[in-house]
C-alpha cells in the first residue's frame, strides 16, 4: 500500500516537472523572498525595496482640496504666472523754484550813497544793461580825478624837448595811468564810462549801476539816499524764462529714479494742462525728518505763467522691463513671509512661499518660488488659506509645515 502511494507521488511530480509548473512555482516563491536558504549555508540579507509610489508620496508637497463647485461658490480665480512688461508709477508733489543758474545779485565794491533809484519796487522787469541806481562815492570820485590828472601829466611829458627825459616821464605816466584805469575797472566802472571820463576830462559825480541780466527783480534792499558798504546786496534779479520743479521722492523709491526719467506735471492753477519734464538732477542728501530726497526738473516758462512756490503734482512712470509677475491679490502676506496657492489641478492647491520684488500696476514681481506658466489662485485666496489652516496644512501663525 505504501509503495503504491510513493509511486503515485513520483508520477505526479514528474507530470509537474514536464509541464513547467515547478519552475514557475519556484519563480513565484523567489518573488516573495526566494527559496528558503539551506541549512548548510548561512542566510544572506536581501535588500528591502520600497515601492516607488511610496517614495513619491513622501516627497509630494501638502495640498488643500477645494472642490470645483466650492471654488465657483467662493469666487476663486486662477491666473497663470507670466513674464510681462512692468511700469512703476511714482506719484509725488513738487513746487516751482527759481532756476538758480539764472539768478544774479547786484552790489558794489566801494562805499557810497544812493542818490537816485531807477528800479524802486520788487517785481519790475528789467533788461540787461538797464540802469538800476546812481551811487555817489567820494573815494570813486577822487580816483576819477587822479585818472584825469595822469592823463594830463602824460600829455605834458610829450612836450619835453629832451627825448630821454620825455620818454622816461611818458613811461612812468603810462604805468601809473594804467594802474588808475585798473582800479576803476575793479570797482565795476565799465570801459565805456572810463572812456567818457577821459574824453570829457571831468569826473562823474555818481556812478550808474546797470542790470547784469534780463529778468525780474525778486528782492530789493536799495532805498533812496541810503548808505551802502562794499559787498552789500542791493538787488536780486531772476530770469524766469525757465523754472525748476523740485519734488520729493521717498527713500524706498530712490533706486528707481535716475536723471533722464520723464515725468508728467500738473498744477491746480492750470486744470486740464499737462507739462512734460525730464529729471536733471537727483540731490545726494536725504531729509531725515521725511526720509525723502529731492529731484529736480527744468521746465520752460514762456510768459512767466509758472510762479515760484506754486505747488505741482508729479507723476513718474519708470519702465522696469520684462519681469515674472503675478497679481498682488494672489499673495497672502503673513508678516514674516509671502505665500501663494499654486493650482495643482482637480481642485488641489499647494501653499508655496515666494520672494517678491517691485510692485506696479496691481502686479508684483516674483524673484523666487514660481516658474512661468504655473497657475495660482488670484481671488478668494484668504478663504483657501483659512481652509488650509483648518486642515493643518498651514499653521495658524502662517508658517509652512515641513
């Protein structure tokens, strides 16, 4: 009986061997760890392989799910991260000032008295070379008399018969005469006035002071009959054919402003009128109280319509070139970092920290954290953020979970 059983088992084993089922069984066994090691050989450690799907699940960033019907209900909008031209608008105020390059002051280099005023009020328009005042100076009068006497002495030297003596007197007279002429010039006596004194042979009682430039008298210290001292200011004259616009720019905007930038200038005094000006100069000093720096524009002023100390509105538009941008509404600012919610599709959003740059025209530059063509939520982001906090994806303090 026992022999019959052994024969049956051998026949069944041979049938399995020839049919190929035994190698398949061994292969299946090997896939689950292989055949058990023999007792005579030590067991070898086999490396444990983790499924690939498990690795991807570990590396995948946390997301918050907002179903599509719920997105429509709360008004979620999706926009693509794009590279686009960006223009920054800077709006500030300014005021009209005198063009300092066209300011002139009038004074004298000698002591005297004003005997006659030709310009006797502030605001008078004067032309270059127009008389302003007549001044009597005893010192100037004496110098004129000395100059006339030297001219006579020179003429007498020519009458000396001895040529050597006459030549010596003539040379001495020329040197002293030239010194007297230079002294008159240093006192701002013009060449025409000196020539008139020499031709008439009589000193002039008063010296006429003339305007050095075309413009408007903006300050007048001279009064009829007053005594004046050397260097004392009598008149200030400003040419108002061009004026300056001085505007204040905040410290954080200074890096965007440079000479050559064009601005649009408007005044309440001229509603509907716009002036275009270019930045001439950015002042190197910052005002500590307001944390602003001054910039200067030059503006033509035909007819003198722009009056100094008028207030102006200044608008600068700076071309920032092409930048990677998203709408400002897409950013959740926690105070310590900025977060956006990236659309991963099928209702899933990934909170991601970004580094931002300049803001302009409702857009903000992305320096780090996003790539072009990615999509982010740009509306109802605070609702998505609230959902993420409720589910613990983003802590309530705004920090990301790592």
